C-alpha cells in the first residue's frame, strides 16, 4: 500500500494495482441459485450489478484502475445503489 501511495504517476499506480491483482479469483455467488428462489426484481438488479462489475473488471485489467472511458465504474455504483 505504501508503494501505491508514493507512485510517481497514474501509470505507475495502475501497474502496482494490476501486479497485486494477479491472485484474484472471480466467484459466482449466484451459482446454483435459480431465479425461482429469489424475488424477480432482486434477481434482475443483482444480475445487472454482476454484469456492470464484470465490464468494469475487464476495463481495469485491460486499461488500468484509473482508466474507464465507457463509464463502467459509474455503472457499478448505480447498479449497487439500485439494490438498496
């Protein structure tokens, strides 16, 4: 974390974060759960959040944490707030 704080620029910060994210594994928390077992609206909102998060992760991996030209980061936040 200290190295990230003292990163010289955004590219260096992105490199450090990407380097730290190599051991991450995505887990589908809805695996084995069908839409019949959840409220229809909750299922829809949850799958939208999952989709938005996946798009954001793809952008982070390809362009870095500080690079999100499509607004994928905002889509995650909006999807999350809609669940509340």
